[in-house]
C-alpha cells in the first residue's frame, strides 16, 4: 500500500511539471490572432473623396445644402477643404485633392493645360460686388465701371480691405487695380489675409470698402451697402475640375456629374431663394 501511495505522489508531481511547462510555452508563444494581421481596406474608406474649393461655396452655405444629398444618394463621403482658389489649385497640383470647385477661369484653364486637370465644366455663376459704408465717402456709387470705382477709392484714399490670399476674389480685385493702372500700396490699402467672411467683417468694422462675391455678402448680416454691381467685368463664374492624378476617378466623376446634372443644377438654382428672395448662384453647367 505504501508503494502504491508513493507511486501516486510521483505521478501527480510529474503531471504538475508537465502542466506548468505547457502553460509557460503558451504564454511565451507569439500572438497569431486575426487582430494582429493588417485590416483590409473597407468599402467605406474607398468611398471618400476630397473637394478643394473656394471659401465662398462654404461660407454661403451652398455645400452644406448640396453635399448631404449627394452623399446619401451615392454613398460617397466628401471631405471639404475650403481655401482660396489659388490654394485649392495648388492642392490639386500636389495630388492632395480629387476634385476642385473654384472661380478663377484663367488659373483653371492653366491647371488643365499643364496636365493637372481633366473633365472641366462650368457649373454656375453670380457676380462680384464692391461694398462699402452706407454714406459712401469715396462716391463710388457715381462710378459707371469697376475700374472707375477703384479709381475713386484710391483718389480719396478711402480704406480698402483686400483678401490678399490669392483667392479667386483676390485675383479679380488685383486685375481691376491693374486695369485701372493703379498700384495700391499706401496705408489706406489693407490686407486681411483671410477668407471672404472674415474680410467682410473687417471691412464692416473699419467702415471700409472691399470686393466680395455676391453669395457670401448676401449670407452675412452687415452694415455695408452694395456701391457697385452689374459691370460686365464683375461676372463671377465657377468651374469644377477633376484632378488627373486622383486615385478616386470614378467617385470624383460622380460628384462632377451631380453638380452639372439636372438635379444638382436645379438645387443650385433654388439655393437661397427662400431666405434672400433670389438664388445666390445661377446654374450654368456646360463642358469646356
């Protein structure tokens, strides 16, 4: 009996040693669970595109109005980068955007001509305004053209706020000064270096003049008057362009088709009518 008891103790001890060895090997073995393997790219991640655009389409509320409809219908999520047109075009050149929605036709044509863009379309237009204090100290309301209006501002050295950010509006403003053969550089000419909304706010605070797109101005409640509008040089067309280097060609083209198609054009024409009594943009889709 003592012999059997001794055998049982040896057996139990041996079993315990084997169990401990097995646990030690298990704990030191490298993890091979599925979680350690790289996760495959999901369908959702593939269906995201970047739209580089001018601040006016964002500040006016147009994109907040249009994009949820597009995203719901297409399943494609749109990341908006709202900057000046010059910066938006640079994002396209660097391959950091899939689609551009901007408003500087000369720069847009150069973008396509250099091979950076394809499938360029006109989308819509509105106009630029020259706005300023209600009492109009420079007498801009008496001017017949935009370059004459700028001439009056320079002559009176009335404070003028430039965006100074290479945006479409900034390019238009600089073009008018050039046409008027005026180089604005004295203390009356200030640069905000910011978007249209912030520039309008600064203009209002300083009782100054500025050039603004129609949509952003109408969507702001400010103590500024429109002192010049309607000159043919103040036409403000917008274009949409696919970035050639984009890896999201199919998704980008769907966004372009939405903006230029029947539904998108109808929505663009209706935007703003309820709140402002007129559409903030005129739909005008055509391939260039």
